[in-house]
């Protein structure tokens, strides 16, 4: 197990309780889980209203209520795990994907966006070079500047009714884009 600065001991028998205890805020748990699934998690936001979980299969799930913070390139709580993120799930209640949230998460191949989402901020999925397709739900009204720039393997883009604003360069350098459905 691991012993933290406050004396808490983490081992396979107590990891599940530990990972759900929000008093530990952004504590990241690497390579230890009772069933091999959760490898990192934490809370974020001005009022700690969001949670994130990363599984050993590379699924990063964000849940909470409201607009995600606007991050800088290296300030997301999962920044150190960006190479392990294969799939992103934005759950109901989240209304925006914050700036630079998944900037240069090059291993992402799947993104699931909830129907509560209203905005995809600038640079949110910048340089996610292995993303082959994305469906923007009808709840989204704005796709921010360069939100998907340099998603070089993006082939299929579906934008459902609802989007009223696509900002400058949102899909710039998506050089494989073959199908756009609006």
C-alpha cells in the first residue's frame, strides 16, 4: 500500500472508499485499485462541483453541474494522464467543456457528450489526433474557436440541430474530414 503525508494508508482493501472520499480532493491513485478499474480521480471547479475518474481502460468521465473551468494547456487535473485517456464521457449536468480540457490528449478515439452540454470552449479538444468521429448533441449552441483544431484523423463530423455559432477555426487542420452531417 501507500502511506500519505497525513498518515492514511492506501491498499487494495480500502481503495474504493478512499477514491470516493471527497475530502482528499485531487488525490490521484496510480496503478492500485480493488478491481483494476479506477487508476485516478479527483474533484475540481471553484466550488469542487465536478468529479473526474480515469479507468485502467482509458475512460475519463467528468460529472457535475454547470460550466467546467477554463483551463490553460497544462492545468487540467488529469494532465499527467493525457497519454492514457482513450475515451471521454461528459455526463448530464455538465454544461460546457472548458478551454483546453483535453488539449493534446492524442490517444482519444471516442468522445461522448451529454444532452446537457451547451458550449464546447476554445481549444477543448485541440490536437486530439486519433479522434475518428464526433457527434455534437442538439443541446450545444456554441463550438468555440479552434475547439477541434488539428484533429487530423477526424473523418466523420455530425452536428445536430441546435448549434448556432461555430467560431473561427473550430475544425481547422482536420485534414481527414470526409463527411459532415448538419
